[in-house]
C-alpha cells in the first residue's frame, strides 16, 4: 500500500502522542527529526507497520558549534513503493543513541563506522569497536577538528579476533580442537585488501571474522576540502571497476541540490556509460570469481571485452580506468564523431561474448558443483543485511532502481530485471550474465536514438564557458575566472540521492553549507552492507567455499573502505 509523507505524519502522531517530532521536506526528501531516546521506538514502528523494509544507510555529521554536536542520519526505503524517509537525531559529545541492530542486521557496520569516524557510541551494540581505522589509531578522523593531512601508521597486526556475540560462542570454543587460519590479505582471492580470519573444525569453518580498512583513502574527508567538481576524480576511485557509475551518481546528487536537470543528450550519454560500466563490472566479478575457482579460460575470454569498453572510454576522454567523464551539469565534452556507432559495434561483439561465456561456465559440471547450493540466502535475510543489486535479485526479489525509481529515461526503455531463486553463488552468476544481456539492450536503444542538443547545461554559475569564449570575449573570461575562484555553490541544505550501480544501490548523502565545497559527503557503497554478512555466510561451509562466496559478493575495496 502506497503511503504519503502526510499520512505517515498522522500515523506517528496517533501512535506517539507524547513524542515530539519535527517534520519537513528538503530538496524533495522527507525528513523526521526526533530525540535520541525515541529513535529505536520510532524505527521499530516504521518497520513493524511495514512502512519501510530497508535500512539503506546511517550517516554521521559533525557540527562543532552546536551543543548536540553530532547528527545521526538514517535513510529508510520501502521496496514496494520506492518511498524514502530520513530520520535524524542529534547527540552531544558525551551522549549515546540506541543501536538498531535488533531491527536490521545491516546497522552493525554502519554504526561501528560512525563510532570509528566520530566517536558516537551506540548503546547495546554487540561489538562497539573500530572498523575502518586500525587498533592503534587515536581520535576520530571525520570530526571537523581532525586535520585532513594527519596520518597515523599501524606498526603491528592483531591476532585472530572475532565479533562478540557470535552464534557459536556459547558452545565453549576452548573445548574444541579448532585450527586458526588467516585467509588474506596476501591470499590471491583477497587481492591484498581483505583479511578473513577463520577457526576451522576439520575442513569446515567453525566461525569467521573479517578485517577491513586496508584501502582506506579518506574519500569523505577529502571531499570536505575540495571544490565540488574536483571531487569527481575521487569518485572514480570508489568502485574503480565501473568508475563512470560513481561519476554519474555523485554529479546527480550535486545537481539535485542545485535544482537543475542535465540536457537529454547528457542523460543519454550517462545511461550508455553506466550500462557499459555495468557490463565490465560484471565481467570483473564473474572473471575473478571463476579464476579463483580454477576457471582461467573464462577470465581471459571476458577481459578481452573489458578492454574493448576501455577503448571506448579512451576515445571519449583519453583515460581508460579512472575516467572523470561527467561534470556537474552534464558531460565533460562532446563524444567524438562515430563514437555511438563504435558502441553499437561493441554491443554486437558483446552478445557473442556472453553466449560464449555461458558455453564455458553455465553448464560446466565443475563450476556448477562449486557454486550451486553455496552461500544460499533468503529474501528476508538479504533485506536484513541491506543487500541490493545482483546479490539481492539472486534471492528472488526484483528490486532495481532503474525500474522502481527511474531516472534519465530508464522508464521509457525496454529491459527486464533478472532474478534468481536461491540466492546462492550460481544464481548470483546467472543474474549477472542476464544483466549483461539487458545492459546491451539498453545501450542499443539509447545509442540508436541519441537526442539532439548540448552535452551540458549553459549556466555560468555551474559550468565553465567554452575555450573560444574564454579566449574570445571578456564576458567568457570573467565567467571562467569567477567559477574557478568561487566554485559551484549549491544552496545550503541536504539530500540523499541513489542510483542503481553494478553492485546495487550507490547512494550519496550530501550536506551543503552554501560554500564551494561539500560540508559533508557520505557514500553508501553497495558492497559495504553486503560484505558484513560474510562471516555468517561462510559459517559451517568448507574452506574451499569461502573463496566462492567471497567472489560472488563482488567486494571492491575502494568503495568498501573508501
């Protein structure tokens, strides 16, 4: 049942007559402000009354001049109606807020991240320890008084350690003959950025833990110290396997604050780039997953097509991996002559490539034995952990923001949303294969009918004038000078904007204070929510299955650690 923000307000006033709520809307977002003591009961009501099933994100914001210095921001999502709600509360430096782990398991890492970055404690959290920074770290790096250039090095590694409250703890671990096992960060399947710690009972994993933060490059802190357009190259380095998707998601968020819509031609180019990126992201996921299980031929076969897409990127901007293709207001430049024809030629080649991939893997008995029935997950469990993207759709839930909450004309395109049934490694593979086919369909529809017009808006306060105007007349020179000096300046306010990236929902929570750089930019990376379920997914599996499950999650450390 579709519910409006107004009906939600009425329901809350009836259910909580003695609780003070502040309701307002900002840049199209629905927002409720409540005291810390009421957060848990409010979110419990919203979930149990089926207003919202997903907790998509929790952010922290530091306002040093306020008495209640830290703001905790919850982003809720209703999958059936695409209705979103932001719940906010504020706490002092010594204050606490209740954990919501009892409602959504995905709250675990999001709350620990806020504790690590800001120092806000969540009452009754099962494992209130640092997450992204190392155990020797002092202070909280996303506080406004923490210097952006101050580094702290780790000099020693921790021994194997596991989250408190693990399911098997009550059984008396000391009485069992368990073998400790470190998998990564030097293991080939962890790519130097993930540490998996396991205790083995024979060949089975008795319990496991993960340690992240090996590729923490301070994206959110750097965003606070750079002009809006200069943040774009940093977004490339989130999910570097599909960089243009990060460019698009970030610019779309800034444009929402500015209240502008990019031209139809720019929208078409962004859609093509996003779908090309979806293909190569799935190529990396399937190829790496296969090679980790011994299927080397599929890896080489797929990466041939990845290079073809990089050649298309190179023709467009001169770069291949980290491209910085978008600008706030549109695209960086006009595509070269014949580029759309090259895209259509690639689509024909990619169709054949996907068919050949299926011949290599889909009916391969070894591949099926290694992936079928491994890492199974129900829809309910996936929602609890905050799964989105192919890993969610593999469980049977057909949630895709391109359909549920369409943008850039996706609602006018003909494509399907593939789903699985069991949520296992094999279904995740099949979903990604079919998504590559659907991406090709989308690209062909758009590339054949690219709208006429400009590739960017022509607003002197947002977009730099063309070089001929800068060098040819004083007005163009002054516009260029003023925009370089002052930067893009969205009005003060906040927004959360999400796109359907290759791994799932990529969201940006952006707070503007009216200056030329973000006051706060929080990223909701898809694999951050997914990967925190990994220790529970591998519990009781064979050690060989650990690698299969890890590859199917498509964990990209650049967006995981940021």
